[in-house]
């Protein structure tokens, strides 16, 4: 296409015409069209607008003037680019929104251009006040212009309502979470979001949790921002016992201080169903596995109490934080929510050490990944130290191989957790990821059941089935397969390369197209991985590892495998390297780590 | 989560579709510009081919869904066999839209410096423009062996995205419809697009390596 290959096209015209100019808005000829003649368009994606620092706020008086001028009943309003051809004459006020006005003819009256340029061609005549916002005024040589000219490069934050009039829009919404409905209400500096959404999981305790309530944000202050979140939680799985409460809730107030909002202080009160371990699968994967296959890969307890948090963002992706919470933790039984393909009996939910606990945590997070969704470079580190105390705990009776007897009413223990991931590109075609994850007891009394650990399952050791290493001694027969280990340490290595095997298929078949869309199929990554891990009981005695030692390497479980990551779904085969176990196949709905 | 038959099902579906696999598909090409910069640095050139020849995207346009192309260019320094160094990334986006009332195509380039808009009266002309090559003004810093990777995500915009885009074009700075939208938002958008039945695609290519030296 050549620039200037024909006459101008006016908005609103219908039907095909042989030649038209494609250009509607370009910045002084430096934009894409200038380079189109040689089929190479030069762009500068890192260049910011020169006016984006000092002039990024349009004076309120100008905004009001725009509204008055454009919404005036006598104004001829145009949306989009418009050209007044040579020989044409327009009398009266003219308003153009979100487009450029090019005058080749004659305009007698006030001109208001909002978020576009005003271009006055040679031979054109304009008589009247000219106000351009979000653009500039370009007057070609030979044009005749009479009247005051003003322009502001910064764009106006205006939008059209149903009647075609300009209004100041409410604050922008971000895309909400899946299966959520939100309604924003803005009153002065307060913004309220009313929302209803799922808890983004499905499990045998809650069924499908429905979460609803308002979020109220105080905005517009320079040094502080306040936010209040109130949530009610409806658990759709019925509880036939009286162990679980009828509903959950959460109320949270947060203040963020500083111009960059680096310091955050918050407090909350809650009653919710909490997971015992954060693995072996993500929250959403656990939900799908439970809903489709009746396999719940997590255990839960009910927590009710209050907490306070404080964190500070040190910059460069580094955040430190501390929290303290006091809550009542108690066992809850498994319910019987429906499942899509299997409807037998759910795995029982293990008992925990019921009681009131004070938990103090200090944590550090680092995130330097170049792209959180699909990183190829950087670090992701999550780590914390946590101390737990209780004066009224009622410990579950466990075999002495797992835990020495504890007198009721006394618990004080500490544990740590770390999960460090490094993403790197080895060469142009191969990407590598390594992860070291560990957690466990470090001091005090033995850990409560709800702070204990296990290994085995699709996340860390996919060659081994769920809870293969949960430290349950042979003397304990418990169908709930509880996680009873004191410590866990594992490392994962993964190499991946992008393949070009023609996926997703370009097909007009609606069913295959829908399947590809549902699974977010993209060009697959071929993944080769290896994992090594061990979980154990610490302390003195048979079958235990002394507190200051790591298990010998020959006792560790390891596997190797390969798979394909298609984007929204991945298929993996893993071969355990110990115990002569069979090859295991697993499906993941997200990247492994 | 272990289901060997699932793999067989997916492989079966893949192998059962030979006919449509012959249709033209979107291609992403990444090459290097001419050796005209100091120290032999080479600018990346990015080209998308066959966008409107691909039925998924031409159908989406005809159904009045704007098609959005999100580009992410990464600059990498090769360390000759050791872990390569990620230097930085640049992002931009292009939105293609058919305006039936005016019977024209609108192409909006979303850059940090602001949106740039082009209009085309015919499908052939917009298709020709979309096949043009972007030469990206993003050169590596320092010396060594470098290469570029480009990830292209193509989506058909939902009504909400259209609204966001309108706001962005209207200059509302708190409505990021451009490449600055956060990744979580993008992932959710992709899932919503999948559920809504709109197409979604992702491509990744890399350039040949080149050497920057004094």
C-alpha cells in the first residue's frame, strides 16, 4: 500500500470504493506509515511518550470545558476520525472524540478535538476557538486560521455513555477472576467492588466454596491507601457432623504507605478451611482432580481467629514480612460432594491436633523472573521461619516411631520452609529450571499434625504415587494417609525446548477447535526432568535421622522422565529410579514449577 | 491425575485431523536487520505472516471480534555453552479490527509512547500491511554474542477487552489495555477466551545469533 494513494474516506460512509487512504492518525509522519513503502515498519517499544512525566494530568478546568463543549446540544459531535473535504463548509461548534479532524474546507465555529489531532490543510479556513486535548494542532502552509488555539498533549480520561455524551468514567476494573461477578461503585474517593466468585477449588470438605462480599478502597491519597475486604464463604458440601461450621468468613483491613506503597500493614479475622500442605498440586489442579476423579490431593483443617501482617518491599523484587496469628485449629471430617466420573467414598480427612495456637512467622520473598507466566530467566524464592505455641492443644495419639507422647496442653515448636527456583536459558533453544524445596522442624516440641509433611505425587516426585513417603509406620493403619514427616527436602531439574510440530491445529472443525481452546494448546515444549527427594522423621531412635544430619543419599527417592507441555495441559511420564516401581503417567494443568 | 487413555485420546485427535492441517497458519519470523549500527549490533526484525489467511482469525474479524497480537521481545546474551544472560524485554501490541459501519479495517499499534492508528479500506490492504516486517528499536547493551526471542500471543478480544481498549485509547491511564497488563490478568483472559470459545494462539521464535564487538 502506498501512502496517499487516493482520496480521503469519511466515517459513516458505506459500500466499497475503489481507492481510499488508509491513514487516519499518524504522529508527524514518524509513525508506521512512513516506513511502509519498503515494507518495514520501524517501532520503538521502549520509548515512552515525552510528555508522560510532567504533563500527565489534565487540568480539571479543561476536563470540564471539554464536557461542556462536546455535550452542548448545539455541537456537531463526531466519534472517530473525520475529514472535511475542500469546498465544504461547516458552521457551528464541532466536537470530535477519539479521532483526528482534518479540515480541508471551511469551519466557522468552535472546534474541540478530544484525543486526536487537528490538521488544517493548505487552503482551508477555520474561524473560531480551537481546543485540542490528547493531540496537537498541525497547520499546513497556506491555511487561514482565526481564533485562539490551545492544545494539551495528555489524553483526556473520558468515555461515552449510552446517550453518546462524554462522561468521566469510573475507575477501571481489572479482569476479574474466573467465574466471578463484580460490580464497582465509586463514591468520592471510595471505590467499592461487590463480588461473587468461586473459591477456585473443589475439595471434600467444602465442595465448591462460594465467596462473596465487598472490597472498599480509599484512593487518591498521596502517602497512604486503605482497603477493607469483607467476605462470606458458603461451603456447598454438607457436613453431617457438627465438627465443621456452617459457613466461613474473612474480614481484612490493609493500609499501604508511601508514594510507592512499599510498606503494607494489615489485620484480619477469619474462619476458613485451611490446607495442611501446599503440595502436591496447585489449588486449581486439586479442585479439578477432586471434581473430575474424586481424588483430593490435600488435607484440611478449620482455622478460626485473627492475624496481623506487615511487609516491606525493598525493591528489585525483594519483600520481607512478618505476621502473627491466634487461631483455633480443629479437625473437620470429609464430606460427600459429587464428582463427575467417580462417586465412591472420598479419602477420609486426617485428624489434626486441635487447640488454640499462636503462630509467629517471618518471611522473605524474591521474584526476579522476566515473565511470571512462562519464565526463562530469574529467581523465585519463597521462604519463612515460623514458631507455633499452644496451651490447650489436644494432640492426636501417634505411634512412638512418629512422635514421642506429648502431654496435653503444651506445644511449642518452630519450623522453616524454603522454595527456591532458578530459571535460565542454557542456549538459544534450551531452557533450564532448577528448584530446591525444603521444610520441616527445627526446634522445640514435635510438630503438630497440621504442620507435618510428605512427599510423592505429581508435583515434586511424579514417579511416585500420592503420599508414597508420608512417614506412616507399619503399625499405624489409617485410610486417610496422613502426612506425618518432620522434614522434607527435594530438588528438581528440568530442561525444556520449544517444538514446532504444528499445534494448535488450524481447523474449522468446531469440536477440535473447542478442545484446543479449552486446553489452551500452543506450540508444545518438550520437557525432560529429574527429581530427587526425601522426607523423614527427625530425632533419636530407630528409623529416625538425627536432628543435625541429612539422610544418606542412597535413601533418597529419585525419578527421571519426560513429557510435553502444551500450555494449559501437560503430559508426563516418570520412571522411579528406586524400589523397582512402575512407570507413572501424570497430567498437569499448569507448568510443573 | 494419571490417565494413560487420555494421552491416547489426545494423540488420536491429533492424528485424526489431516484435512484442516493443510490450511494456512499464522507464521512468526524473527530475523536480523542490516549491519548498520555501531559495533555491528543488529536490530531484530519481526514478521507475522498469514494472519488473515488463517481461518480462525479471519473468522474472528468477520464476527467483529478484534484480533490482538501481543509481542514480547527478549534480548539474550549467549555465554557460549553456559547459562545465557537475559538482558531485557520489550513489549508491544497490535489490534486489528473490522468496522462494518464504515466498512474499513482499523489497526492500532499499542506502544508505551501511545497508540498509533491506521485505517484500511480493504481486506487485501490490511492483510498486506499485517505482513510487513517490524524493525524493533531495541539493541543489546555491551559486547558479546546476542540473539533475540519473540513470543507472539494472538487473541480475539472479548467485550471486556474491547471496553478496556476503548478506555486506553481514550487516555485513561489506569486502564492498561496495552502490553503493560499484568500476567495474571492475561492468563485469566486467556482462560476466559478459551471458555468463551474464542481462538487463542501462541508462537515463539528466535533470531540467529550475532556478535557485537568493538
